[in-house]
C-alpha cells in the first residue's frame, strides 16, 4: 500500500501522548565522553525543566571532571549539584539499581553503542524514559543485515508499550535532527511526491593533529569497515566504502566532496517514510581516507582477536584506538565549521522542488560554551532538547519511537533556542526555519 501524507500525519499524531501523564523530572546521564560533557552542560542550563542531574560511567573520575567543568562555567540555570557515580553500564541490574537510587525519570544514554540494550532493559524494568543517540552494536559483529534497528531495538517495542515506557531512539544529530529534517521536508512536499532524501554530513574543521577521529575511534572505524547499505528503488543496495562520490556547493562551507556511507537513520526512515531513495553521505579528507585504507588493508581495523608472537591475544581495533588521540583532547584547538543537513526532492503544488534543511555549527563557539568541539556539540544538544520535550510531556509517548514518528516542530524550535539553529534553502531563499506550535 502506498503511504500518503495524510496517513503519515495520522501516524505522527498517534505517536503523541494519548492520556495525561505525570511530568517527568530528574535526569541520569550514562557516559562521560565528549558528548556527555555537552549533555551535562545543556541539562544544567535547563535544570528548571529537567530537575536534579546525575552522571555515571565506568570511571567516576571522568564524571567528576565533567561536573567540575559545569560548575566552572556556571552552567546551572537553577542552583544544583551534578551528582556522580561509577556504574558498569553493561550490567542491566546495576543500571536499574542506580536509576532507583537516584530517582531519575529520564535516562540519557550517551555511552558506547555497546551498552544500549542493557540500559534500555534497565529503563523498561524501572519505568524511566530512555533516550539515546546511536544504534546498538554487538562488539563481536560489524555491519549486520538491514534494517539495523530491527536486529535489537525494535524487538523491544512491544515490551516498551506494555510497560508504558517512552524510548526515543537516535536523538542526536545524525541520527536525530536529520530525521526531523526528513519529516519536515516530507510533510512540506505534495503527498507521494518525494523521490529522494540525501543526508549530507560535512566537517570542514581542522583539529591540527596528523590523524584523529572526532568521536570514539572504535565506533568511528566500525561505521566504515563493513558494507555500505543505502535505500534505493525501495530496496537495500550494497556498496563498498568510498565507492560512490558526490560533490555539493553547501552553505558556508562551500564545495565539498562526500561519499555514500551506511548510517543509522536510513534504517528507520526507510520504514517510516514512503520514499524510494534514502542515502547518507559523509565528507572525508584525503588524509583520513589514506590512513583508513592502509589500516584496513593491514587488518588493523579488525574487531577479531589475534595472537602476537609473544603469545598475547589482542584486538587490533582496540590497539589502534589506544594509540590515537582522545577525541576530547581535540576541542581546544579545533577551528572551522560543520554543515549537516537533508536534501529533499519532490514537488510543492505540482512544481518540482529541492529543499536543503541544514545546520551550521562552529567548533570554537562550541568550545567556548561547553568545552567541546562541534561534533560532540551537535550530538549532545539535541538529546537534551528531546529530554526536555519528554519532561514537558510533548514527547512522553509511552512507547518506542524514532524521531520522525514524533511531532518534530517543537524539537526544531527548541534547537533554534539552544545553539543549533535550523535553516531551509530553496531556489528562492535561505532562511531560519521556525514553527508556530
């Protein structure tokens, strides 16, 4: 059956709270990396809505350092303390016990993608709302068969609904904000007219290191060592990394080359929007591509253990991670900007139309505000906006959803206020995107 805009609008409405729910407050942040630092600062800046704040990771000292930075920058809107804890997030019962101990009603998971299922299980058990920024990964597997959400998260949909638990998947930037952009562009177009959604992610910044990744190297490399899956002609298409290239003249950052890549949001958008072609394109510098290719060809990006001549078992990917710079260390010297957005092709009032809905973020601005670079900033701010919408009741839907299944207008409005303004470009103008809600 062909899905029409009317049908998807009804589905969107069904994703809203069906009954009056008690507002949720108090947040537990899981993770203590660069994104967690942004989340902590932004939660503090909005603690009149989000209440008491808690942060936990395997290493409490990292949580303490984030808490100290929040205090040093005076980020609390209302006076409070960022409480810190040590927890093994791979232990679902330990996470559930911490949720009970803190009384947190919203859990923001910005830890490794390996912990999604254990943290989600803890939320289902305790009734806390769950929000994450990336799809779950099994450490022993790379690039599983699509749709990726169907391998893990979506298998818990029935249990979330049965337990009245709100679970919002992929609420960072990509996935997350780009899903909202897809929803907005899709709804602006004539019913059934959207043919292509191309998500473009470009980091035109410079960190000054010979080679480094902008987030956890292990997760970064795993994204690109497997098959590139895209949604084309209403089916999954397979390509190799760096096989397909495009070039676009983008706002602010100019002409940029990007490469067809596999990414989380394709797997939910293909299920939730009636669009025949949905692709993700990532920008890479020549040095990144060269070093990546050498590492991969040497087997150094493998997640499988090998034995050294001395009889010691090691995992090559973890060794590479250990020798690369900590992504958090890049922030002080990072310069330049990011451009991330959706090019959406369809028609409006019968006229062929291409929209580009996008955000520009500045590395130095992000560091000045929260002590992180723009990659972390763009991932961390949206998840706090999502938590605020849960706290206010707008997104406390009592079931599992991806961003495009929600009313995204208040989300985009909040991001405009919180440091990630959305712009929309067509052949006639380039303007700030806001909604009356």
